[in-house]
C-alpha cells in the first residue's frame, strides 16, 4: 500500500495557507505552484459553477506545464440568499458581510479540479453553516482577532470560529477550504494514487 508521505507527484495550485495546512495534516508530500490566471468574480453566478470554473482556471495552466504530476485547484465561496460572498475588499465590507450572516444559515461551497495529463475530474462540496446572532460589538471584536480580507465570507471556521459559528452540517474541512475526504476519494478512485481503504 503506497504511503501518503511518499506522494511527491502532487502540486497544490493554491496560495491558501489553510489549504496547505489541510494537505499537510492529511500526510501529503506536495509542492505549491500558483497560477496568475484571472479568476471569475461574479457574485450572482451559481456557486458550484463559479467555484468549479475557478478551480479549473487555477489548476489548468499548472497542469499544462507539469503533465506528469497531479494538480489540485480549489475555490471556496460563501452564499446567502442567492448571492455569493467572496473575499471582502476592505474591513468595512467584511463587517457588512458578517452582519448579513449573523443569525442565519449560509452555504459554503468549494469547487475542486484535479488534473493529470488527459484526466480531469471536477466536483464541488456544500456545507451548511449557521452563525450565532452577533452584535455590532462582537463583529468588530472578531475582525480584530482574525484577518478577514483573505477569507471568503470574511471569516475563518478554524480560527476562533467558536466566536461566531453556532453549528454546521457537512464537511468541516470544506468550510476551511478543501473537502479532504472527497479529495482523497477522488485521488484514490480516479488517479490510483492510494487505496481508498
């Protein structure tokens, strides 16, 4: 049985420190190469369409010049009331996003694209997240504790998430930025990278 630790043929096409940490915690040996291709930013697209397309945009250019390797791209968004919340442009927008999410249940969608040569697998995972009712003061305190500007929806489930999250249903790692169970399964079944057992 191949060891996860010996898998050196994987490229993570993401600069996200959270995805990097998830991959390391799962035991992967990988390198990071990030494309400078421009992502789609349309907050009224269907979330799974947007995230899968952006995951492909991130992974495809890297895969073209590293054809022997398995390239993983991912994109995560938050959606509420048919509107997508990406990364806030400034602190004011971050506060507004968190105020809208306060006391509500939203969806976190991560699209994933895994490419090696002619093989190209895409999928998405949804997780429901319910926020606690938050006062303006609580929101102001939260954005001081974390940096909301590099996070979809202006929050991080893994960084002081207990301050704002009441409950979630589904994959927690998906909320962090990469649905690891589904990624492992795709690698095993479609790319024969390691047994699924």
